[in-house]
C-alpha cells in the first residue's frame, strides 16, 4: 500500500529565502507525481505534475524534481514571498489507478 | 474556463440526517473523482467516474455513501444516514481523458459537519 510522507509538517522562513519541501513515497512504481497548493478554506491548486519518465518540471519560481528509484520528490521555491504562504501537498498516482495518494502536507509561512 | 465547482460550501447536519453534495466538473472532463479529508488526516480517495460509469469505488467507506453521475455531467454524493465520523472536507476533482497525462483539477470542497 502506497504511503506518502511530507517533511517538515510546518516551515517558517523570512521573505526572499530559497526553500525546499520534501515528499517521499514508499512504492517507487508510480505513474506521476503532482504538487498542489492549498490556501486556507480553499481548494487545491495544481502547481506541477511530473510524469514518471521525467526528472523535473519548472514553473516560474517553482521547480519540482523526481527521483523514482529513491522514492523522493522535492519542491524548490526560489525567492519566497509572503504570497507563497499556504499548505503544499504532494500526491502520487500509480499505474492502472487514477486515484491520487496524498501526503499530509507542509504548511509554509513566509514572514515579511 | 470555469473550474470545478461544488455545492454547498458548508453543511451542518445532525447525526442520522441525510446530506447531498454536488460537484460540477470542468466542461468536457470525462473523469470525475471524489476525495475527502477528515480532521488531522491526509486527503483520501473515495471514487472515480468515467463519464457516467463508476470506474473505481474502492475508497468508499461504507454503504451509507452513494455517488451518482447521471448523464456524465455533474455528480452527487449522498450520505445517508450521516454519522459523526463523516465530518470533514469533501473534494471533487476532474480530469480530461488524455493519452498520457491526467492532471486532476480540484474544486474548493464542501465542509461537512455532523453534530
């Protein structure tokens, strides 16, 4: 049974700092991995999707990497801003199953 | 393009009552999913529709939960009778039926409180 772990559970950084969020999964046979952002009281916003054949994806100040063999993904946020404050969720999809398995998320606070 | 919408945004009901949640997916998306997050836990999959057919309902907790997607458009999730442990946030998501990539787009969720 696939399990997804996100460390740390919460992170507080000063504005302008670069940061890395971690995600690990127990079964490396994944189809893809998605990073989401959730603002308080809101739904999930898809940030990046990495297919199993890819090593990384970039969107603006965000860069997500995937190392399937070690069961790890990282989300790198450059030059953090207060508007980046949110909970970041990692989810994996396994082959033959459309369902996503989520981690509990990392709550990020960027201090002005 | 409108995103995934859900109604209501919040529902408070008493134990034993019935509640129906509604989800409208992004237009043209054949795949529709229901997930929920109970307090302190991670978001968990409930079920997946392809058009009007249930593709995978392995995550449905018990037979008090009934999901339908008549006509392959919007979907409803009925909880009858509701129990205290059903409280949580219910998310709906949809995705296109592309060859290789099935990025899921989520709605804002319905917060269900059973008292």
